[in-house]
């Protein structure tokens, strides 16, 4: 279990020197049996007083991966046993492939990736644990000497965190494995790859804010929960950057939370989220919007950001007619398809802007009077996800014999409704129920 601390303080450099001789059995079978590997590594754990929510020191089981300039057949790992870096392994690598002088290596530490496996095609890529902050010592000089069949690798590794990672913590005493998280003003980030020359490339330099981020179970200050890391998105309009809409998904159960701040979440922040609001079938907006209480999901969906296969034709103005077309649980849950005037009241709330939540584009609506909020995905008409798709929602109000009134939104226009907005009744649109 990884342990993290909100505030590291100024700890400067922690020096660890490894001068252990390893038996042949500790080296992979491709190592010449007449040779032994001796490591003389000075490891510096760099930090600063501003860094929060990151490792403060090594723990048993931590592993560092060493990649050598120009060597793509394998890599070296060293593992910490609680007191020493006492286990080294060559993974597809032979000592003869290493330069004796004038070359470099790159060291990588993944806080949740001690069992990760990197593979090389055109670059080194990890199979897990790469989508968090990480520590690196890129292109560090090393020397290799061979005397009497003993090879000594000497290097100094200044392990430091790159980038502007923020940490988000969701308390959960039963946390195990992983969970998923998103925030409209936070982008996923991590280690994308390591080149054959030892350059480190970030995971998502072009990622959208609001895309899903993997979180890992761990403990912080005695509290157990999930830890997520990302970087702030700085290009949003200033007003929108104060609204942080969070989603959380664990074992098929979904939550959301809206935080409205007076300032932006800054680089290297550590944010502990309070109890989040359960969303899904049978759960409703925490407060009213436009005077009404709304379902947190579209009918037929399990989460607010779900849009697949949840559209219906317009059958009539009564709940019984809607139930006959597949909305069979409306009455049992005390819900109804909203009228045009109820949708118009929803659209009258003062805050409406387009975001991405759970990797899906839609609109955040917020009632400043009641502090009620909800997310409407731009579901389109069974056309799939796209940042430019429309968001159409049926009302139960008839326009004429062939058409029904609907709510409309798109990439440029916030949700709105009016008598002129009508669609043929045979079109399949989404339904966001209202609580009676």
C-alpha cells in the first residue's frame, strides 16, 4: 500500500548508495554466468516545499526502471526492500549491450506501477500505472567498468517529478484496485513513453479536460481512499475555471460533485473531496433547478454522462403513452417526461456552459438561487460521441399532429426551448425525467 503525505516540507536530498554484488540467480538467464553485476548508484530523491500529495520517501516494494541509451532489447530494475535497494534484475538485457563510457541512462519511478511491464516497439511504453505523477532522472551519465569478470555500474540518479500535477483524493475505507474520475478543468496526465535515447514524453499533451482519469487505492495521513492526478486546464474562460464538476465511478456505482471556488485550483495542489452525491437511476438533483427536481440521468441511462441507446420516439403527452414506448418505470419512480414549460424553466437558470464530463461533451446547468446542478450530455440522435454533436431532449408537449416540442443545445448554443423548436415524432431523442 502506498502512503502519501499532503505536505512534504523541505527535505532536500536523500542519498542512497548501492554497492551490492548480486548472485547469478538474481540476474536474468541471459546474463553471462561468469559475470556478476555490482551497482554503485547514488539516488537523490528531489522535492520542494511546494509539492503536496506526493511520496516523501521510499517504501518496501518500490521499483525503479533503468533504460539505457540506444538499448531497446531490455531494461534493468532495482527494488527497495524497506532498507536497501537489494534486488536487481536484467529484463531482456545483457551486460555486453551497455557502453563502458560516454553514455546515459534514464530512471523512472511509477508510484502505482511496481508490477508494470514496459515494452518497446518504437519507444518504451508501460502497461499500467503510468497515468499518475511520476519521478524521473532523464539522460543521466553512467560509467561501466569490468574487472575480473565483475561489472560495476556507477551513476547518480536525481529523481524528480516533472510537470504540474495536482492530486485529488476521494475518501473510501473500502478502497481497493482502481476507480475512474473526471473534472472539467483537469486534464489526464502521466508518462507516455521513453524514447530509445532516454527522453521522457508526457502521456496526454493534447488531452481534453474532463476526460477520464484512473485513480488508485492508497492511504494518506491515516485515511484510505483513491488518488487521482492530473494537470490544470488553463485555456478555459476565467468564470468557468471557478466551476469544478467532478465525476467518480467505482464498481459500476456513480457519483458527482460540484465545487465552486473563489480561485482556480493551482499547480501542485492537493484537493480532498467531501462526500460526493450518488447519481444514477432513482437519484435526483441535490436541489431544484428552475423550481423543479430532476433525475440525475437520462431515462435508460445509468450515469449522467451516458448517452448511448437512450433515445425514444414521441408517443403522446401522457405518461401512460410514454410508458407504452419503453419508459415503463416512470410511474413507479414518481417521474414524468417534462413539459415544454418545465424544460424552459430548467433552461432559465443563470449558469449554463459546455464542458466534458466522464469523457462526454455536454452542458453543466447550475441554479445560483438553490445551488442545484446537473449535467446534460449532448446525446444527439443515436449519432455517437462528438464535440460538435447536438443535445436534443423531448418534452411531453405536442407541437402539432406530426411534431413534438424539444430542448436543443449544440457546441455553440446553450440548452434552450421554444414553440418553434419541434421535431417529427418519429425522431429518437433523449428524455431527462422530472421528479413529481
